[in-house]
C-alpha cells in the first residue's frame, strides 16, 4: 500500500465513508502493522477536533420538523 492510499484509507474509515472491504483492510492493518496504527492515531488527533466543530455547528435535529409545524399551523 502506498503512503497516499494508506492516508486515504485512514481518512475514509475515520469519516465513515468507506466500503466494507476498506473497513476490513483497515482493521487488519491496524492489528498487523504498527506504523499504520501509529498513523491512525495521528490522523485521529487532527480529525477529532474537526468532527467536534462540525457537531457543534449542526442545527437541532428537530429544526426541520419545527419549521414545518410553523408553516402548517393555522393563522392565529
């Protein structure tokens, strides 16, 4: 596996944007290759804050339902 493809594999799996085959390859490499496992840990350290930031900016899960309720509400 080339450096670029291992980096891509790590990012795809950590972002949950991978195929089942990629997940299997990732799991196998995480156990069998210490360099790969270290790289996974390093990538997690810079991806985690991005995920936290994204989650903090996400709208409330009920926002769309609330908007439609307001639209459908009879005039007061």
